[in-house]
C-alpha cells in the first residue's frame, strides 16, 4: 500500500509487490506485483516465514536508473557473536545490497527488515529479488525493481507530477517522499489522472497496463470503475507476462508480474481455459506469485552447507545461512540462521534495529548479533527508524 499525502491510500501508483510463490503444480509458481504494489510469497495465501508482506518490483535488469548511494563493499568491520568473543565473517556484498533495498525504496515500509534480508539472504531465495544481490548503488537497485526515489533532478523546484521518458514521476504526493516508476520496464506506458477520495485530491502518475477492452468497466452499470483498493489479474496465456492492475476512471494501472511470476486473485470465482479468470468475475484480491520449486508437506530442515529449507504452501524456500557466515538451526518447527553464541530469542526479540542518537549510524541484527554501519559510508545521509504495523521496530539508512 502506498501513503498518499496526508492520508493512507490503499492502492495506486506505488507498487509493493506481495512476494509470493505458487508451486510447480499450480502453474509452476507465482509472485506479487512488480514495481507496483506487493509481491507475495506463498501459495493460497500462505508464505515462507521470511517473505510475508509487500516488496519491490523484482525482475530483469532493464530500465532507467536514478540517483545512487555509494556502496562500501570490502570494508566489513570485524564481528563477534552473541557470546562476545567468537568471531565470524560477515558478507559485505549482501549487507550492501540489503541496505540499498531498504534505503533506495521510495516507501519507508519494508516488506522485510534489513536484519531479515541479511540474516536469511532472502534476496537469493526469491527469483524476483536476486537481481539486487550485487547492488552497491541506488541506480543498481532501480534497475532491478524499476522504482526509485525522485530526487531534485526529477522533483526539485517547480517540477510537478508528470510522465517523462517512460517514467511516472510523482512529486509531493506521498508522505514518505517523491518517487518514480519506470513504466517501460514495468510493462506499460505512463499515464496521469486526477485523484479525489475524501480529503485527498491531487494529480498522480502511474503505469497504464495493456489489458483487454472493458476490463475496467462495471458490467452492472456499464460505467468506468474508479477503485484503487482492488487489484485484478490479466493472464498472459503462456505467451506474455501476467499483469496485475487496479482501475481508475476506467483505465487500468499497475505492473507486469514479469516472467518470474504469475498473477492469482484469491477472490476469483470463474476460471477460464488459460488459468486466469474473466475480468468481470474477479474478486479484486490479486497478487503476483514467484515461480518457486514445488515441494510436499510443510516442513523445515537444515542441509549441508548450512542451508535452511522451508516447504510452505507447496513452495520450497532455501535460505543460505552459510552464505552469510551463519549456522542453520531448527527450533519449534521454525528455521533460524544464527551467529556464534546466538539463540533463537536473539533473532526473535532480544536484538532490535535502531539508529544512533545523532542519526548517523544504523544497527541491525546479523543472525541475532548487533551489527552497526555508518550510513554515509553507503551514500545515505541519515538513519531513520519506525515500527511496522505489527509493532516491530525497524530502521534503515535513507536520504
């Protein structure tokens, strides 16, 4: 969901894909909206523990790139575990890419915290996010997710919301900051519209999707649909990428699920031959699901190389604990990647993300052990903190 100026707006321009994954038996996997509103990770509403929520638009490495942070690859400080003495080697490339994912995303509302991103190396586990693994700048992140912060070059001075060079540029519309969507990379073209809903009235820019004629016309009244709280699917039929969209003034806005995902509407009622649903018979609860390897019953195991395997909802999630210098453990049916001497409680509750008092440093949790970075070393100007909807503290280096 994206925050409109002064008030939360349920849908619209920003894409927070709900990371999802359907098994191979159900179209071989799925995902959530790319660059648009929320990737989802799991089939039929369930998800891998570390993938629940909204996420950026994953996909290929095409598209425009904007302002950038400067990575700090190769300068990882020495780290000790929760016992205060046993050292381990942090993966600076993964740290940097997770800092970019959290800091370069225009919405300050993470799908997963930096702690989770690093500890479980979640980007490597998700097809739509792996393109960000080597990112060291915001320009790299934008090429992966096709969304970004609109700095002064796009929204400074008298510059207003508009379409330019295939981008939907929103200036002054969101509480968490100005932003752009790369519509060309997201499978559409840029369009603008006047939005009026309660005390919110403004012009917005978003990506127009090439859906079938009549998809945004109410079949009962034959009038254009204007509702940014409901999202629908258009199947690519196996020859094109699936689309996820909402309707405003009878026009479809949204993003492609990309070739790495499929769109599924949890409220759909009438299926058609290609696996999609009739546009007028959908439930308005569409999500793109990543294509993941299928598996059997729900289970959690550790395998050689400290890899945590989680089979959830028919989809297999593989978290490389060893790839970030951590050890795999299973407790009470849940997988953990732990730093030396750390317990499951250190990951779950004892360690929390925070900013230094002067706002220059970020502390996140690396396998349960506190790990501190200086935001300016990565091209950011400050550390900001908040709490998730569930009350969990989180922090990130931001502009």
